[in-house]
């Protein structure tokens, strides 16, 4: 577990983050510009091994762009990320093997059934036919859709498709899983199932980066939360540390959790 990033910072300032040697992720001065628009601005943070790290921020904060740089889909304009000590820009193939990504947009072959989808993605990672079969069945049990394994994915609800996407992200047994707003457009039953799966993965030691603009999700799941706005992390710590920070900054009593801290730091609401 990381030490608090912030105890009582001046608004908008972030203290230096401690390095403990046990980091799964070490993002170093990431910058991403699209044309003249700088959407990620000198972003540095670490994620300890085994942690569920929440990246919480409103639409357009730069969360997906950050994930896309961390997993090698997007090249940073400058900066780099070490995943388990290895550079994503210098050793992309090695690093990608350690990473699973559940993207914001569901990415499945909808004409195929779940077993076929898992088999296909398993083959991309070079798993043998036997490994693909065993791993696919295990994962379909894990996501609670084994009984539907032969139905075309196009018949599934958004939540079920998201669970299959999660199974696909896990096919090669990554040690670091990134989930980009996995509950958007998902029914309550699938949402609960996704939370249970994340908690189980954590007990198995998987390190998780979870982006969301729902503060309740970050509060429930994450042992470390970084609040992001306009391409920068503006506060970071455990939930307790962030709530303590809110209380220190508080001028009037308002019983809101991280929303209130976000308003204090930015003058905006989280769901702008
Ligand atoms: N390929 C691109 N070209 C130009 N601008 C982009 C591109 N990708 C993202 N952006 C812009 O970068 C900013 C950050 O977008 P990003 O998707 O990273 O934010 P986000 O925090 O994930 O938001 P959301 O919750 O809406 O997905 C937005 O203003 C977006 O329009």
C-alpha cells in the first residue's frame, strides 16, 4: 500500500509520490497531445503490486488516454511507463504479455459465441488448443456465463458482453488488469458480478487499474484513488486520506464524499 500522496496540499498541488520498489506501474511524466490539445499533462504516478488503483475523473479528464498509453495502444508524446520494471515503449511485446485491458468500447465478434471468442483471443496470445479450452471454460464459470457459452454474443445484454470482454482480457493470465469504465451501460446484476470478479482477482494478487466517473465505485472497490481532471492528477491517496483532506479543506458542513473534495479542488462537479 502506498503512503498518502496528499495530507493537506494547497489546492491544485500534488505532493511527490513515494517509491517503494514494489510497483507494478511506474508512470513517468506522461504527456499526450492531439494537435494543439494537451490532454495528458506531465502525469506521474505509481501503482503498488496487488492494489486496486482507481482513476476517478469526469468525462474528458484523460483517463482513457492514460490507459491507452499504459497498455501501448497509444504512444506518449513524451514520458514512459514501467510495468513491473519494464518499459512499455522499449519492451512493448514483453510488457503487453503482462497486461489485460477491458476497453471502454465492447470489442467482441458478436456473430461468434463466447467460447469461440475466447478461443480466438487465446490463439492471439499463442495458447495451445488445450490451454485455450481449459482457460475458456474456467473463465466462463468465473464470469457466470458458462451456461450461455454456445449462444452468439450478439444475443447478450450489454452487461453480459462486458463480462465476456473481461474474460477475454484475462485469457493469458495477466498480472496487471486495466478496466476502462467497465460499468457504463451495464445492468445492476452484471455490475455486481463485475465488482465480485474484481474483488476475487484482487485476492488472487492481480493488480488492477480501474477508471470511473462514479465516485461510489471508487469508494467501494479501490484501495488507492487518484482524482484526475484536465489531464492531471489533482489528489491521490486512500479513501480515508482523501476524506480527511476534504475535512481539512472544508469550510461548510456538506455530507458528500469524494464529490465534495473534487468540488473543493476544481470548483466543478465530478459529472460535468
Ligand atoms: N484521438 C483523439 N484525437 C483528438 N482528441 C482526442 C483523442 N482521444 C481523446 N481526445 C480528447 O482528449 C480528451 C480526453 O479524452 P479521454 O477519452 O482520455 O477522457 P476520459 O477521462 O477517458 O473521458 P470519458 O470518461 O468521456 O471517456 C478529450 O477532450 C477527448 O476529446
